[in-house]
C-alpha cells in the first residue's frame, strides 16, 4: 500500500520535486488545525487504502508545522497556497491541483489513473 511521506525540509522538497521527472509526485498540503483539511486528509487516505497508483510518490506537508516548506512548495510550483491542497507534480511542474472540498477520492482516482 502506498503511504504519504512527510516532507519537512527544503532539501526533501527539492529532492521530491526533482524526482518527479522519473516518477510523478502528489503533494498533499494539510493543516492539522482545520476540519476541512481533516476531511480532505481522510479522502487522500481512503484513496491510498484502495488501489493507489504505485507509480506515484505521495508527499505530505503540514502547513502550520512546516510553514517554510509549504510556502516554498507554492513558490517553486507557481501554485497559489491553499490548505488543504493536492498538487500533482510531473517533471518539476504542477500539472494539476485541487483544494478544499474538491479533494476527493474520486478526483484522485481520476487524475492518478492516467
């Protein structure tokens, strides 16, 4: 089963974004203080517990605890920061993103099946 790998440093973020040229990266930006983010987190976990695309790396950034990393991800990927937020990264570029109630198991299944 695929798991979310927590990203806590700028170095880890850079490594994962660079590695997206070999394997897509789904970044999930999560606020541990927000009930909407908790719901989105449950949707991501539900997707991962089913039949996730094993050819994708799954990263997790806590937006409060690792604010600098969260902001760096927004800047580096040129995606306005939102929380919760899911960002699909391929070849170092954001190719898809959703936030709030648009983060659903079905949305993830749809984009990650490609």
